[in-house]
C-alpha cells in the first residue's frame, strides 16, 4: 500500500515538474517575442554612424581622385585691379582655423587674354583657404570680372576638389561676383556658391536716388533709374540658386547724402528685392562708420561682420 502511494506521489511530482518547466518555456518565449528590441538596434546604428563619421573626418582633406578637398572663400578686389584694396580685410581675418596662414593670390590679367598668375600655395591642412582675386588692369565691368573669375575658379577645380565656394565682392568686385554667379549657374563644371558677402558692392553704376524716391522704395521695388549693369542682373538673377545665402553690408558714412562716400546706398541695395523674390536667405545691414569707402576693408567692424556671416565666429 505504501509503495503504491509512493509511486503515485513520484508520478504527481513529475507531472508538476513538467508543467512548471513547460510554463517557464512559454514565458521565456513570450519575453523573447514581446520585449522591445530598440536598444540593440540603436546601438548598432550608433556604432555604424560613429564609424562613418570617423572615416569621413579622417579622409576629408583628400578626395578619391587624390586631390585635396577645399572649401575656399574668394575675396574679390575693387576696380583698381590689384589686391591692395581687399588684402587688408583678409589680413584681419587670418590666421583662422583650417584657413592656412597666408592667402593664395590669383591674378587674372583681363588685358592680356586672361593670363593667370598664381602667388603662394594652399597648405595641406587648409580646408577653408582664403583666396585673393584681382584683375590686374583697372575695370568696373561685371563681364570682365566674371570672365576673370571663371579662369581663377577653373584653376582651383583643376588642382583641387572643390564642393562649393564662398564669394566676397568689394565695390566693383561685387558686380563681378553677381555676374559670375549668373554666368556659371548653368555650367556644371563650376562649383555652387554657398554664401555671398557684398561689401559696399556696385550694382547700378553708382546711381543715386531721384526726386521723390526713397530707400524704402528701392528695397521694395528696385531703383527708378535702371542702368545696363542693373538690367543684366535683373534679367538673369533667377539663374542664381535660391540656396545661396547672401549678406549686403553698406557703410553709413554720410547719412544726409545716403552714401559710403563712393557708392550710394540706393546702388548697393538696388538688387536686394530681386534676391528676396528669388527666395534667397538674404540680409542687409547699414552700419555707422567713419571710414570712407576706399578704407572700409581695413575696418575691424567689417571684419567682424564677415567672420560672423561666413565662418560663424565672433
């Protein structure tokens, strides 16, 4: 009797044990199926992203073609032709991280079949080099500036990998910069313009306000008197990418005459309404100054505006 009872107890224990282990297996399966798996997935993605960023950073200065990758800012001189007008601004900006210690100078002689002269070189660790551009001969022609700039940028593209460029146009160099953006907009061999900084640029052949016209009118609708220089821009501005960020800086040297001493405010801001209409991110600033137009590139206040807009530094 006792033996039969013992066997029954053992069989009962086995059934309970099997049921218990079966329950454990079912619970384990449920946990496997329904517990969130995001942590593992995120960890893997993070690992991949970190690896990708690290690789990109380590190889950022050299492209697959073996060329050095650069994101240059080209500082365009005024009508004098040589770089003396723009050099003081570049000098104030240097040295800057990853810009190198000295600018590369590209001189394209517009009177000698656009003969190119290169002075200096871009250092191997300079990803954001500053480049000074001059036309050698005097000119205020946007077309001549543009052709010279195309020769200079073609040189950069031939020797470096250039994903995009920035432009700084001073005085008549501003005319050249905008003409260049128009003339190369549909040429895939030229890199896009990321940012454009206009320093007292000339866009309407130094034309003043006329009687009954105010600066507000110019900003909203453009000037009443439209020169050939302005009309070329007005007829072609839509070719320029709306992604190009712009800033127009003009000096308040003579408030009564509304001029920086050489370029009227009505001229420097004459094309603002066009790029506003084009959808560009654009800012205009009229700043008080005791510097005349010819000396504005030496102004430390100007250098601060350039650094803030182009490089995001104070």
